[in-house]
C-alpha cells in the first residue's frame, strides 16, 4: 500500500464515521475512511452473516457504496500519529496517510467488571458475544444468560435470540423503579421509545429482571453455571454462556496521541470539543462515542456535524446542533437511570484476576495508589490490550486515572514502525 493524502480523513467507520465521510464528500472533499474491520458499520452496525442490516444502516451503507469521492480503507489499523499524518497497517503492508482535516470517530469498547469466575471460557461481553454470533459463532440451542446494565443488553439479547440461542433471562442491575422512570421519560424521545418497544416485543417471553446482577460464574474448564444476586437471595442458573456488560468506554487513544484535550465523562475520559465538534488541536474533529457515550443516533448526527465543519460548511453544521443536543440529553438520561449499584464494585475477591493479559490478581494491586505505579510493579496493563480492559476496571474500582496512550496504539510489525521513524 502506498502513502496517500486526503482532504478529510475519517478514523472509524461506524455511524459517526460514515456520516462524517458522507457529509464531507457531499461538499466535494476527497475523503479517506479507515476502519479495522473488513467493511463499514462499526460495532453497532457490524455485518451479520445471516440477517440484513437495520434500516438506518442500510441507508447509510448504500450511500457510502455510491460515494465516488470516498476511499474506504478497511482491515486497516491506525498504529501511530503525529500532526497531519497517521501511520496505518494492513495485513499485507503499512503506509502513511496525510490529511488536511481529521475526524476521530473511534467509538467505544465494552466496560467489563470483574467477579469470581469472569475469566472462564463461556463468559463474554454482551456486545462481544453479539459480535461473535453475527460472524457465525455457533449459538443455536445454547443456554445464555444476559446480565449487566443498560440498553445494550436488549440489543445483544435480540441478536442472540435471532440466531437460535435459548435465553434464560436478562438481568438488569438497575432497580425496577429506575427502569420504570427511564421508560416513562422515553415519551420525550418517540423514536427511542419505538425502538425500545420493538426490542421488548422481539424478546417476548424472556424474563427481564431488575435489581439483579451476576455474583459469580462457576465451572471447571468452561462455564457451567452462574449465581445471580437477587433481592430474595442468590439463585443459580445452569448455562452455556454468560454475556455481561456494564456500559461502554470511549476509545480516546488516537486523540491522546495527537494531544487533544480530554474531559472526564464519569470515571473515563472523552474527547472535549466545541459546538462545531472541533478538538483543541487545529484541524482535528471528534464525533460519536469518543466524545462520551450517546448511542447510534447521536453518533450519526455528530458525524454529520463534524464532516460539515471539517469542510467549512459551518451554517449547515450549526443547523444540526439542536438535534444533536437533544440526542445528548437522552444519553444523559441513560447514564443517570442506569448508574451502577455500588455492590457490583465489591464482587471481585483478592484472588480475582484483574489484568487478564498479565494474570495480575486484585490482591497484587492493593498497595498501589495510581495506575502508573501499579503498572511498573506488577505489569498490569502491559499486555496486548495495553490496559484497555484492566485500565477501565481500575478506574471504576479504584478511581485510577487512565494512563496516556503511547505508540504503537495496537501491536504492530517492526517493519511498520520502521516506516514512521
């Protein structure tokens, strides 16, 4: 692959990135669209080998395929960055991509919180199992427990059921009162209310239990059962899979490398922007979950605003800001009503593994007051995921600040790094 230059380069091909690329291209810009996956869609619109994409995804993907001014660069990982230039790697080669304007739409990853048995084979993230199943992981006839918090549980459960899983129940840690309050407030967002109702209809007959969460997972060489903490005491369920997740964490590593100012969004950093979605770094914009978790609709709106702002169409971008702010208010409602029960933070035991890459247990971290000292002494966060998983866990459990990102953002070939000296 040879080096290239783009007027607008977009990192991430989920709802935000696709919308940004289309908006910039519609004003005549030559656009590059990068994503690590084999095709566009991101995590939320990931290609499903058996079922058609949802209507909003179909519409955007069709527009993207017909956009002559957009060059898609898929199976492409951003490894390093400096002003005006990204180092990227594909399975075959590496290259430097130069840009006049950059839109960061790198999305988010799942927040997993530890409990005894959470590293057993068969225990996955709710979104992680959804992604596996969409790509042909055999789930038909398997008994699955879905647990954690937030709307992602319903979306994941719907996919699992469509692919033939036997859903034993959805266990939402938020109380019945909080979930009822959230449902009542949905009248302010009719489209979200319809979407939620459609998900519940597809899950008819599946128990949806509030105020419950997984206390531990049990098994030998793989998961055999889970113990659910309920108001009436612990309850054991025999199962083949546990899909659990407690929300999402913004992927800010690329923004950090470029020096963009971050803002704390709860316990995790997100990229700070102005109303035009410009970051603190000139000619760099950010849109979607990287600015804080907001959902697909909010991400698509922000992508359009960022793409328009990047090409100087400020009036068109400003016309969308009221809708974007309304979408963000919905995201704030989700965060408020699905705030985590403090009991969840106390589930991990001294011998529970926190850093899976380096096999670091909770008791090995007891004497450290920040992520840096813990990393230096125990290697926590020094594995292949570079602290993405355990760093978020320690932010939740111990209040540790996220360590600054360093290149390479992801593991890369030495030959790739040589090209960026």
